[in-house]
C-alpha cells in the first residue's frame, strides 16, 4: 500500500536536494570552532570563595574546573581574573549597618547587591581553586580592589568609568575574539562578556564551563542581556 504522505515528503526532500543516489542525505554537524592566535580565553574568578565550601559558593562551581582545564589547551592566549577585595569592601553587607547579604543598596554608582565577605586580598578564600591547571595563562588580572567600588567585569569597574586595562592589553596583543567562562554566569561572566562587546571584541560565553548564582531569575536575565549585546552562547564541545 502506498502512503501518499510519505510520497509527498519524499518529493519535497528531492526538491530540496536532500535525496541522493543512496537515499536521504545526512545533515553534517556544524564545523567546530578553532580559536586562532587572535583569540583569548578569559577564565573568570575560579576561586575558592566561589567553590562549594567557600564564603560565596556557586552551586556546582567546582564542576567547571576540569572542563576549563581541557578547553584551555586549545588556546594560545589565556587570561585569568581574580576577585580581590579589601577588608570592609563596600560590596560586603558587613560594611553597612543593619544590612544582610543579598539585599541591595544605592551607592554613588548605582544599585549594589550586598554580598557576604568574600575573596579578601591575600586569604586562601581568594586563591585560585587548587585544581585549576592553566600553565599557559599569560596574565592574571585582579579586580574589585578599590574599596569603594565593586567590579564584576574584567574590563570596567562598576562605576562604569574605571578601566581595568584588560581591553588595552588584549588589543596590544592583536586579540579580536574572546571566549569567557567561569563564575558566576549571571554576574562576573556576563558583565565581562558584555563589556568585551562594548570594547569592540567578538565575544562567546562557554555555557557548560560556567555556573550561575541565580538570584530571582538572574541567570535567565543575564543570557537575555548578553544576547542583546551580541554575545554568542556555545558549549566547550564546539571548540576544536
């Protein structure tokens, strides 16, 4: 018995050039992305404070370490960032009488989420996670070390005026595209990726090499904001 729907489907496929001598043509997987000399991997804040057991743990944050280690071998250029706060930093809830972690306040540069004390300069809490293995990293850039202003982004502090110098470094190195991974998706990763676009770089976020905090839907909001800025979302398996 002939199935007219099947015959119609086959005619449609033939018209689209999807049937060859051997039958249906299989769809090829999209070509893998091979980072070149003009690409850099930015590994954001993979520190003890953001790993389970730290002062501001990101759920399953430790899971990304082996992914990053493997992925970094595919890059000629690797940059690491560290949150590097002073004691009593303005982003700490403990610096504001009567305030609790995860509340917000208004500071001179806008709304600030208040965090538990974390990543204090020189402490083990601020150290890079011990299993992070990036011997090919050329630069460690510290941020958040000005006591009166926070800095989620690796490119620009939260006052949106103070540059960290990373954009100038990358441009001097001839970098045109950055791949961002680390902690946390909805804060330091997202701000870094969006500021990379503002600075004129192509920007990708490697989703499976990130984990988020997710305060009141902040992960979904971050992906929406990143997409609007032209940041592209990929997986580590997309890299050759």
